[in-house]
C-alpha cells in the first residue's frame, strides 16, 4: 500500500499579514514558511499507519516554486520516504489539483488538509478526488486500515460517524487526525538530505478564479472597560447598548 | 438559467442557515434576472419544503432516496451536478459547513466550474462575478473573480440577513439516477450531539481558557450558557488537556465561529485563538492581565478575576431575563 500526503507551504501561523502593490499581493518579505498545520497532522497519521504495518511508502507532494523545497525537506525529515515538487506558481485550488492529478494516480490513500491556512481555499482535496474519479471522505478526524479497507471517523453537521470505504481513497483531514505533529530529529534531518525529491514540470492549466485584491478588516474601536466590582454593569451594556442580550 | 441552492435538512427540518442560503441565492438571482431552485435530499415534508418560498425559492427539486443518507461524497456531488444540469443553473450555492465543503470541490470538476468557498455577504458584482471571502484564517478579506460560466460557492453562515420575500413555490420530485455502484461509503456508526446547542448555530457563545484553572471550575460558565441558551467553547490547551470536549475547541485549528456575542473568560487572545472568533459581532473579555492581547479584539472588557466576575454576570443576566 502506498500513501500520498499533499503538502501546502504556508506562512507561519503568527505571521503579520500585510499586502503590497496597492493591496494586490501578499507581502512575503520576512515570512517564515511552514508545513500547513493540517498537512503536518496528516503526515503524522500516515507515519503512524505505516508503523502499524502494511504500508510500503509515504510520498509527499507540493505544487510550488523551488522556494518550497525546505518545507518538503522538513516533511522528509519527519519521516516521509520521498517527495515530489511540481514546479509551478500555484494560482488557485483548481490549478493546484490539476497539477497534482498528474502524479496522484497510483496511491491507495491520499491525504489532504481541510484547508490551506493562507488562501483557505478548502478545495484541492475534493477536486483531486473527482479528477482521479476516486472516493473521498471529508472532515476526517481519524483513519485506519482494517482488513484492506479504511475505517474513517468523520464529522457531520451535528455529530460524527464511523464509515468504511475501500481503496483507493482520498481523505480530507482536520482536527483529531493525529494528536501532536511529529518534530524532525537530528537523524531525520540528516537522512532527509539523501531522500529523493523529484521535480516535475507543470502541466498547462488555466486557473478558474483570480484574486483581484485584499483588504484588512477595519480597525476596532477601543474596548470599553468595566470595573471588576461592578461587573453587572457590563451585562446592562450588552442588554441596552449593544442589544445582544 | 437559474441559481441553484443546496438546502440540507436536519431530521427533516430546515434551520436558519437554510433560509439564510435561500435569501442569499434569491439576492443573486434578482441581480442576474433569474430564479432560484432549491435542491433538497432526504425526507422533508411538503410544508417544510414550501417554507423556502418565503425566502424567494421558486422551485424545489425533492430527492427522496435513502441511499443518500450515507453522505457518500461522490454520489451526492454527482446528484447535485445532475440537478444543476437539468436546471441549467449558472450559480450553485452550498453552505460552508461539513457537507458543503465535502461536495462543492467535487462538483466543480463535474461542472467545469470555478469555486470560491466561505463567501461572505452579497457578491461585489455579478458581471463580472466577484465575491468576497476571508483569507489568512480570518485576518484579511480577498476579492475573487470566478471566470467560468458556471460558478460554485460555499457560503459562510451569519454573513447575510435572512430576508422575507414570499414567492410561489413548486415542488417537483427529482431522481438524479445515481447507480448503486457509486455509493461505496458505508456508515457503521453515527453519534449525534443532542441536547446541546451546536456551536455553529449558537447566537451567543460562552468560552473559557486556561485562566479558568481546571475543569472543575466550569459550573459558572455552564450556568451562564443555560441562562443564555448559548453554545460552549474553549481555547486549544483546554481541549488538549481534556478539560473540555474537543468539539468545543475554537480557533485556527478548531472551529471558526461567528456568533453575535462571544464571552472569553481567562483566554489570553493568542492570534490562533482570535482567528476562530474574530467574526463575532461583539466580544467580551475577562482577564486579570490588563496587557492580555484579547483586549485588543474585545468590545467590552473587565480586568479582573474570572471567579469574581462570573457570579455577578449570572446575577445580572437573571435580572434582565426577569
Ligand atoms: C494569489 C495567490 C498567491 C499565492 N502565493 C503563494 C506563495 O507565495 N507561495 C506558495 O508556496 N504558495 C502560494 N500560493 C498557493 C497557496 O498556498 C495554495 O497552495 C493554493 O492556492 C491552494 O490553496 P487553497 O487555499 O485553495 O488550498 P486548499 O484547498 O485550502 O488546501 C487544502 C489542502 O490541499 C493541499 N494543498 C493545497 N495547496 C497545495 C499545494 N500547493 N501543493 C500540494 N498540496 C496542496 C494541502 O493538503 C491542503 O491542506 C498562492 C495562491 C494564491 C491564490
Ligand atoms: C499552529 C498553532 C495552532 C493553534 N491553534 C489554536 C486554536 O485553534 N485555538 C486556540 O485557542 N489556540 C491555538 N493555538 C495555541 C495558542 O497559541 C495559545 O497557546 C492558546 O490559545 C492559549 O490558550 P489560553 O488563552 O486558554 O491560555 P493562556 O495563553 O495560558 O492564557 C490564560 C489567560 O488567563 C488569564 N488568567 C489566569 N488566571 C485568571 C483569573 N483567575 N482570572 C482572569 N484571567 C486569568 C491569564 O492572564 C492569561 O491571559 C495554536 C498554536 C499553534 C502554534
């Protein structure tokens, strides 16, 4: 069995968000890049499944420029066996999924995150499954391999379910898929340098959406403070001023 | 040419979210000079289906087929695609919730459509088709143009007013003709969260952080929650440490919510926490540290001890409720 984990390269979660060129583009100067938190958990779960036995290899893949290679190396250092980078400047979820469709055909399990923490597209996983014409399960908080089929825990609106689906399968993962992300050890970092990172040229694909520009939210008015010993006053303000109680 | 809206039901009933989606669809249809068709899958009584007419839905396609109960992502997406084709719909709207996020991306591949998820408010324009959404996990807004003929959107809850706009509604039975072999997701077990207000539906949310000191101290927050009919939430370390169930975790790596009122007790206001609650209309913070970042995001605040403040809040709420 072979597992493919999709890796989105995103700004560190504490990054101060700024835009350049008349608010037309995200300002990447000084930004630290990380593995998208969901993808990091997906990779952690993939490693756990591999350790339980029956998995031949874990491949990680990214659509991005050479600048994303440190992120892929980190995934290798955590324990993936090999990496694929499709050499392209990602434009939207459809563009990314179309690129991935070139390389994603021969896997039994594909894992994607529920969304990239930068553009929050929430699209790549489901699109890729439809392009490959395989099954997908979304909002997944647990996956394991039992007797050749996958047992999957997923959230539904108002509860959760345990479902089983046969391979090949794509899961779109979220909170709960693994507890804490694995951190690369020194040995892993050394080994990662020798693991294969294959670069594949981009396919000619048109994006279907275009990001026209960005806005920052309006600055908030100052917080209205109430004294600790007069806390009931705050409830009165919510009732009479804000009118939300 | 019409606008198609997928209105999911919860045990045969629609929720405010369904009417919000219908209102949103009907506003877009009006601008495009077209009509609204709703697609309903599952057992919903005719009266309930008709209630969509109050919010501008002209026609309901009613699919009654138990096989869809497994929410098989492929089968449902294919069924929605069939409905879109039969209506010649140009704009397709789903909710930005678990179901919508599962089906919409698959749907775009079937329909050669462009997708924007988590759309907030009315479109900026319909010609060209430009919508707004939050990006960088709630930290900024983006304007995005969809360039394809057919457009698929998932719509963020609580970002459009429910508007009454009664029209005549026809209900038509619809069979999307999905073969048995398309359904491969087998449901082994379902756990419904009952007797609790779902966080995603709650108008008021009461939330606690590490400043609450331990799970044994939640009684006051729960009492507030009961009095207000509020949903309960918490910060990540609180759910990680098992003080509270994981469904209550809000933030960048938890749920993203947009209630009218969010109470943060003993929560420092880390950027990853605020990412999940910054769309709340009003935020109230109680923290003993005047420098806590949460006060930069809050509308009302108290610098003080949560254990002194909570009993006073409860008393105050009881007074305004009586
Ligand atoms: C205007 C714009 C500017 C961008 N600039 C940059 C940039 O400077 N540097 C950069 O690295 N990226 C950049 N991107 C790409 C971006 O980070 C995403 O990879 C891409 O847009 C898909 O994002 P999404 O939010 O639609 O993904 P989603 O659909 O939210 O992602 C869901 C999951 O799909 C997988 N996935 C997403 N993107 C990729 C990917 N690229 N490769 C492999 N798997 C993926 C992951 O598992 C992820 O968890 C840019 C995108 C846009 C729209
Ligand atoms: C990748 C990543 C993702 C993350 N995602 C999330 C997420 O989704 N959600 C999330 O919440 N966090 C998330 N975090 C963690 C986040 O950075 C913070 O660590 C976390 O939000 C802190 O939780 P807290 O406010 O409960 O605790 P603390 O930061 O410890 O704050 C406790 C607060 O309580 C106050 N306090 C203490 N005693 C009292 C008292 N008696 N009365 C009043 N106030 C008191 C203190 O002054 C302090 O401000 C993430 C972190 C990372 C790196």
